């Protein structure tokens, strides 16, 4: 070959050579673990260039543990609203003075209290976190403000078709009594009583089962600090397994609901119950899901957004639940094209059942997923989030490596087999809320 | 301190490089100096529609997304009133794919009729999803028209009305592209696990021969000083009454911008902020209340908005807000309170800077403002704000003659 002037050989139609992402050797940076005096485990990722960190306390205090709707969520929401020594204002002011964020979230199995802070301020903040989990008093006045404002927020949510559809589809799949399927009503807020909140708090927080996750630039005496403030408390290590509830899916499969007579779009949800991560089909189906509706270049996006322009976005995903889960398709589409959209979704399912995915598309999805995971393993907070998901699902790092292996090797035949098993219209609940 | 190197190609493209070897990834961020403020009043929403069209194929590459995904990359974009930004994250080994794709669409789009046709529909659905089919979705539409009489911040990025988007022609698309999407109006930032030398070589190779284009000279109508209060009342099918009040503030490069930012933090920005404590917790007039501003390049807005507790009269709610404003206008904030909002700002910046993508994005934005190094002096500008500044600026900003009030009533009451 003869060397020519660079400018004359720049062929813009030709893609530069790439390193195939499937060749990336992805490694999950291991955590450091220690156990506090009371047996509570602490998982740490010590990394990062900025002087910031997070400490998360995960309690087994999600809505699976409540006897009455919303008790778990209310306790979690009101954790920062007063102790015997400090008012809600004083607690907030303390964390905010140090520029830190103390957030709480309530899920199905777990509920969290999460601190993000500049690492240098940790010693000022841990004592007050301890106070919050040992000495919260849930003042009546705070409960009443919480009820009133939650009901108002709910009233606004109920005007939105996507919010309404999200609640209903979960109820169809799991049943309204199931922790994954139940939702809030104004009357449930009214019915909350202080003593129920206090009892739940004592049992599931002050004396609860707990795991800690820390990430970021961690101080060298972290163990000492955490043990001083949390290791002497009557907390317990996490349960070996959490309770699994029986799902009671609805009998009727198709729903059309009118929520707002002036609505110009419909919220579409299709869903079917799906097994959890331990099921042998799970990883193969997550790959199929990506191809079907899990990224911008997916079949659903390409057809329904990029070809037909029916929607701003359409996605499919498998919910991140522990015991059982659901496979969903979700979009907001123009009122007049909702039915056409559903029809196209079913057509895409049919294509996946009948035709083998060609090698190029499969290769693209493999590379895309690998690149995504590579980027997702970047930074201490992302790493701990991945570990947390593994640990809270009672898995270990072999699951991570298995899922990488699956991305690299799952075959077109296996994907078609999965499509024939799961992507069948009759398996799906079908809901449109306008 | 964020380290970077800056050079300019012969065609005027500004390039900034920020090395960070702790990540396996690279980020490419391209910011174009055009936003919805540069649109004509009869063709609003165009800058944003155009952003969608940038993904419809370029002159030599029919598909933008596929080769990127094949290289393990991901991308997105956004349009604001001020600018349009495109960004890619990709395994650093495959950075050249990003150069190839971005340079080709800066060279020229494919200008496909089909793409325009589909993206018009997609953007109309986006319009509906966010602004028509949501309770309170039209608020900013109404507020902007009241607040800005002349300046093009008068309309939202999504556009004034659906018809402006529906009527967009391929001819307009071409003109817009060759006016704004030229190297001389763009900033390229490459960050992550890369070297300056490699970026220099790739930038020359892929962007070097793109015609420079003409520098876009912005000449926007300036907003005259507001001299009398403006008020508007609306009734709509929403569950709760809502209160909105906005005041004109300063441009992004004005030192008083930092004072205004801290004022908004004193008033709202956490469970210990003044408006929340007084109006949600103590007086229980609002179920939520926020004070915020838009960090726009030209003179921006400070806004307070909240939903009223059912049964509370709008006038009483406004009076209570006014009492809080009187306090900040009449009494200096304590040193402790001032320190708190500065600490919060410091911490927020540290968390933002954790991500390479945020760093690349910020570098591009500050370069657009005139000097990328502003990124490194930002914190000290907040540190310089005094309690006296807050007192003085509160009096100027919260002048009734500078205010715009919207009573958004629920028709269900």
C-alpha cells in the first residue's frame, strides 16, 4: 500500500475500527466488609477522587412488614420529624448546615436512611443519625401535616394518566393485597394512628434488622465511628430470607379507563407476572427485553417512535423485585393512536417469536450492554449500588459474572425460544388510561 | 480544581480536553451556541425540534445511533433557552467512533423528509406529554408571556404552540443548520481516559476540514426594566389552587447572580429553609413551597411557587409569603444561616463534579459563557457574598414593581 495524504484518504462513510465491547474483561471491584459488635454487616467501597461519601442504613422495614396500608411508608417519611431532643427543624438544620443530604426511602422489603456528605463532616452527622433511629417520637402535629400534604400530592397524582396507570397495572399483576400491588388512597392516610407508627418504628428500626453500605472517600477510622454509633444498638443482622407473598393476579385481562375527559394522551401499560432472578429464564429474558424495548435502538422504539411517531418514548423492562416480578411495556401515546400502538407492540412480539434475530443486531445489543455496564461500574456510588442489589437479592458476584457471560453468549435461538414462551399477547394484562 | 487544556482549530472550533485516568470511559460533549431564544416568534420550538433531527442521519452516515451502540456507546441531548448540547459516553478505546459520528453531522445532515415528518410527530407527543396532559402543565407558558414582554425567553423551549412545530419545513431546517451548526459556533469537550495529544490528532483529522461557517452574532431584543406589578388569574381543571410569583434577576455573568442564588437557598432548599418552615410547617398554608431560579445566560427569574392547603384563601397565602419577604428585606441573615447556604453550595458542587460527564458539560457551558476557567472560580464567588449583599439584593429583587403574580385556581372548588 502506498501512503497518501491523510486528508485525501479520510473516508467518512467508513466507521473507524472498534474494540468489540464483548472483549472487555469486566471486573466488579470487590467490597470490603466488616461486622459491627451487634452483628450488623457493613459493606464498603472505598474509592473516588472527590472528598465525598455516602452511608446508607438499610432496614428490613418495607411495606411487606406492615399490617395496615401506608404504615411503613409513613414511618420512613417521618423519621426526620422529631426526637425527644430535637424538633424536625433542628434535625434538618443540622444536616443542611454541613451541606449534607439525609434522604429516606421506603420499598417493599426494605426501607433506607441515606446520608450523602463531604467526608470531613461525618463525625458531626453520625450522632444525629443514631438519634433518629433510637429516639424518634412521631409528634401528632407532624403526622397531621404529613397526612394532609400527602393527600394533596396524591390528588395531583391522580389527575395524571401515567400515575393512575402505574398503580393499576401493579394491582392487576400482583393483587391489591400484595406488597408489590397495593397503593395508597386518601382514606388510608386518614386511618394512620400515631401508636401504630411508633410500634412499627420500635420493632423494625430501633430494634430492627439492618445492613450498612458505605461508599466514596472513606475515613480510615470508619469502622470505629460506625461501631461507636450503631454497633452498640439493639440492631440485628439481616434475615436469611424475607417473606414471599402469594400473588393474586386479576382475572380480567383488558382494561380501558377514562380518567380525564380532556386528556390528549393515553398511558399504556402491558404487563405479565414474571419469575425472579433465580429462574433459569431470567437472564435470557433480560437480553430479549433489551432488544425488544430496553434501549433507544430497540424494536419498540424504532418502530413506534422512530418510524410511526406515535409517542415520545416507549420502554419495556423487568421490575426490580426480590421474590417475583413483572415484565412490563410502558408508554404514553396520542389518544387516537393508543390502540394502534398496542397492535404494533403485539406485532413486534410476533416477529420475535417467528424470526431469528440476525447476528448483527444481536452483536449490537451485546456491545451496547457491555458498554453500559462498563460505564455503570464507574465511580464508588455506582459500584455500591450494584453490590447492594446483589446482596439484597441474596446473590453473590457469580451472578454478576453469569450475567456478563449471558450477554456475550446467549444465542438467537434461545431468544426466540424465550419469545415463544413469554412474548405472547394472551399472557399480558393490557391497560389504557386516558 | 478541574484541569483542562484548550486549543482552537483553524476553522474556529474550540476544543477542551480534560484527562481523568480513573475511568475506563470517555465523554464527548458538543455544545452549540443556539437555543430557543434565537428563534423567531412565529417559529418557536425549532431549536428543540432540530435537536431531534440531529439523530436522523448525516451526510455520510445513514444511522447515528446504531454504530454508536455497536461501539458500546450511549448518547443524549438537550435544548434549553440558551443552548443545545449533545453528549456521548463511550469506552475510551472506541473514542474515535464518537469523532466520526459527531464530525459528520457537523459537516452536514442528510436532511431527510421522512425524519422531519416523524420527529414533528414525536415532538408533538412530547409537547402533549409534558405540557398539555399534565395538571399545571401550561403554567410556564402563561408565566413567561407575562414576565417577558420583549425578550425571547417569552416562550418555552418546547415552543409556543403545536402548530409552530407542525408547520416546520425542510427548508427552515437547512437554513437553521447552516446558520448555527458550524464549527465557529460550537464547543467540543473531550474528557475521561484520553490524552491531549490523541484528542488533538483526532480533532484535526475529523473536524479540521469542516468549513468554518459564519460567527452567529446574537442581537436579541432586551427586556425593558419592569416598572409596575403584573398579575394574572387562571382557572383550570386541577385539584388544588396554586400560587406563583416571579421577579426579574441578573444575567449569569453578573456577580449579583450568586447573591440571588443564595437568596433562593435561604428561602427554600431543604427542610430547614425559611418558606418551608414558616408556611408549610408552622402556618400550614401551603402543602409545598419552593423558591428557585433559572440559571439562564441572559437576565433570569427568581420564582416562588406552591400549592395551597385546601380551604386557604389565595390572598392569605400571598400575604404570608410577603411577610417572609419583608423579613429578608429588613433583617440581615445570621452568619450561621449564610454559612449554611454556602456549605450546601460547596457540597452540591463536589457531588456534581464526581461524574466525568458533568465535568465535561460544565466546561462546555463556562466556555460558552466566555471562559472555561470560570468553573474553577465559581465557589469563591459564592464565598464572597455577604449578609449585606443579601439584604441589599433582596430589597431590589423583591420590589413589588418587579413582580409577576399568578393565581392558578382549581375550578373544582
